[in-house]
């Protein structure tokens, strides 16, 4: 299982405000949850291999993304222990 946290970045990334927290059974399900919450975000960097490799190396996957309307977000996908 994986934890997913999507946070809004403001003040040039100095302020991080969690917006959504959820869980997923697989990496693909986690990516689908991100796409559902942020439909205009390019999720090509969220490939299963990239996420799983990052989780294996540093225990989570973090990626900052921007939406079409100018919003900035940090997406974290981490295994549940």
C-alpha cells in the first residue's frame, strides 16, 4: 500500500499546504489518484518504474508539478509501513 499526499506550494515554495491525502494499493492506482485530483498535470514523470525506483532508494517519490491554471503542487507517494 502507498500513501499519497498532494500539497499546494505558495510563496515560491516556502509554504506547503496539504490538500489531499489518500491511499492506494499500487503505484498505478496512486498515479490515477493524482490524475483525478490534478487532471491538467502532465504525469509522464510518474511512471511505475520511476516511482518504484525512488521508493526503493529513498523511501518516497516527490515531484513538483504545475497545473494549466498556474497552480503549483508537490506530490508525494510513499509506502505505508
